[in-house]
């Protein structure tokens, strides 16, 4: 497939959360590239505790959407990636690093996304059950992936000058 991917800085700048999706699909090749970026994330002691469950089946997405309190749009997005980690000491940091890679890789390919909370949510075990995840894994995040169905205004961000401290806070 012919593709032009954005470089990392452009992809980071382009990324923002999308919560209304069209039915335009995300190809299997794009999904593989996105997960391939996730598995390259850093992890404490290089444990790589992650597992990524890619869900494209509408019925399963609807079941996840029904569980996810603020992730109802997962039912409409053509793909959802559930990020699980083995319950190791740094599972959350490792899983968050992988999740950010997923988001940035998607943006690089022109695929929109939204991180939906997994860890600390009481629906996490139910999502794991729907997806047949073995015991001993924690849900870090659910990602909706697809294409926006409407024009979106990027989320305001704090200015560099208000967050960057040279040498001392
Ligand atoms: C840990 C975490 C949990 C989040 N959970 C949700 C969620 O459940 N539903 C949702 O719509 N957005 C969720 N978000 C997305 C944030 O609301 C969004 O990233 C934030 O408002 C900044 O907007 P941006 O992504 O467009 O930069 C979550 C983000 C993070 C990092």
C-alpha cells in the first residue's frame, strides 16, 4: 500500500482525541503498523509485559462500549485496541508508554484515536472477560481508532513557556 506517514513530531502535533467516528475502516496493515509501534515502547527492565487485543468485530466493540463509561463511541469506531499488561511492578508505566506509541503511530498514518480509561475502572475485569484475557493481566487502556465523522477543533494545550522550567522549577 502506498502511504505517506508523518514524522514523529508532526504526528504528535496532529494527534488529538476523536469521539465521533465514520464507518471508514482502518486496514489490517495499518493496525499492524500501529501495534508494531506499540511493542517498541520502553519498559522497565525490558519486561515488555504488554498484550494488544485488536477488535474489529462490531458485536464485540458494542459489548466493550456498553461497559466503558466514557467510551460509548467504541461502538462506532471501526477498530478498538485493548492494551493489557501482566501485573508486574511497572505495568502502568509500561502500558502507558505503549499506549502513547499506539496513539502517535495512528496519527502518523492519518488515523484518529481516543484513549479510553482502563486501569482503575471497575469495568476492567469485565472487558478482560469479554476478550478472553488470561488471569494475571491488567487493562491499561482501550483505544478507539478510525476516522473522524466531523471537523474537530484541537484540544487546547498549556503553552511551552508555562510548562518548561530550565534548571529549577
Ligand atoms: C489515562 C487516560 C484516560 C482517559 N480516559 C478517557 C475516557 O474514558 N473517555 C474519553 O473520552 N477520553 C479519555 N481520555 C482522553 C482525554 O480526555 C484527552 O486525552 C484529554 O482531554 C486531552 O485531549 P487530547 O487527547 O485531544 O489532547 C483519557 C486520557 C487518558 C490519558
